């Protein structure tokens, strides 16, 4: 394997095996499992499965600096109608409460709306992890209305309420398009107190720091977006940048990989372990293969139950108490107040 000094010359690390090797071989910190043992905590194990998180593909209308999926307009990986049908069949199990749709831009999958409608007919909550700008893209202008009609919860990335910081992460013009999209969502009732249409904003740091206090940041977002743009939203969640894919490449190029890993490890919070998302979620990639979480999916770390590694073979009872595979990137979910698809795990 080439040393990190040579890897800094690469624009990105596309191979999940290479990423995982760097995390495991070049981090000078104790393994995540060792950290659990030092705090007298058992290895990770699922406690339930209430969320089916489905990656509908890596096709996206944006190319964001922090994207752990390495999504973009040039990606062609997309879930087929057959695999969508297999996911919906699994979703019928009464243990599932939530269908969490992600990508790429999940809305760009031709089966997106069919999947939403079918899940709602099953009585499941549906979450759309939306980049906001897709709502203004040609061919998607009616999407906001569709989402509102089917009471889809929107979790939308907005790295900052300032244009400079947001455009630095997501590309020039992304901030203004995001503002326009949020105003459009507000016009359909999203984020307003009496509509029941939930609009969650997502913050992740621009640089190499951990997220600030979630409740304090939410108050700042509420104040600034209301004052500047008359925008309302339901709540804000913070997510730590995971040292994988594009962000890992950036860390290596800047010579800050070891420093960032040390920061995550030194901020390890044993109180977050019980609330980790991998303990209640099942992640499905665009081909239908199963993972403990979205991050394990991107590092190609499959679930431990070998006979249950594809959604077509789904068996709830075989997976609900499974052992969870971990690696050094798991420190990102246990640093500080913790980080999950639902934001911080612990209140200050």
C-alpha cells in the first residue's frame, strides 16, 4: 500500500477497500472495538430494526465536497424497479416504522414516487433526504407538491445560513437555490407549526471540526433564516463529517488525517453508544445489498449475517439481534454529543 504522502497526490479515493485500509492501518488510535472494551462496553449489537434506509442510487444533480457517497451527475449507479419491489416487500414487516430514502438525489430514481406512494399505503413514515436544489431542477418542479400531498418528511442539507460557507461545500449558487427551495417548501406548508409537514435541516461542519451544540445552532438558524429570508423549519440536526470518501481524500491531501482521527477518538463519548443508529436501522445499497449503516455501505462492510446479505433474502428475525460490524470510522458517530441520521445522540 502506498504511504499517505503519496496518497495526498490523489484527487479522491474511489475504492472502498483502499479507504478502509487507510482507516485501519494508518490511524494511530486504538481500534473502535478496543475503545469499547476499555469503557467496559460490549461490542455493538442491534436492538431492533425500525428503519429501512434505502440508497436509490448515486446519481445526483450536485457534487458536494463532503459527500460520503461520492455522488454526482456522472454517476450511473441506480436502483432498478425489481430491487425497489424487493425493498417494498421487506418493508411490509410490522417491525418497520420508517422508510428513509437517500442517494445521491433519491428523487432522480424513476421509481422514487412509486416507492413513496407504496410505503405510505403501508402506513409507514417516509423520509426524503433532499439536497433542496433538486426541487428547482427541470422535470422536478412539481416534486414539492407531490411530497406535501403524501406527507413525506424532508431532511434537507443546508451546511450554513451564510452563502459563502454553503457554496464552499456545495458549489457556487447552491445557497441561493437552497433558499429558493426552502421558500417553496414553506409555501406548501413545510416547516410551519400547524401543517404537520416536517422540514428538518442538516448541518455538517465546513472544515475539520466537530459540530457545535445542536440546540444552540438550531436557535441561530431559526433566527437568521427567519430574519433574512422569512423561512421557517421544524428542527435542525448536526452530523459529524465521516472520514470516508471525499472528506477522507481532503483530510489526506491537507495532511490532517491523523489529527482528525485523534480529534474524534479524544472526543469519544461512551454515553452515545446505546443510541447509535446502526442498532435500529438496516441500510440497503442501490443493488439491494444490506449493511449496518450508510457509512458501512460506502466502505463496503456487509452485515455479519452471511445468508441475509441481500434484501431479497430479508428475514427480520435473523437480523434484529445481529452483531454489528465496526471500524475506525465509527469514532465519528461517538464523538462529542454523537452523530446519527437523526442528529446528535445526546443533549448537552
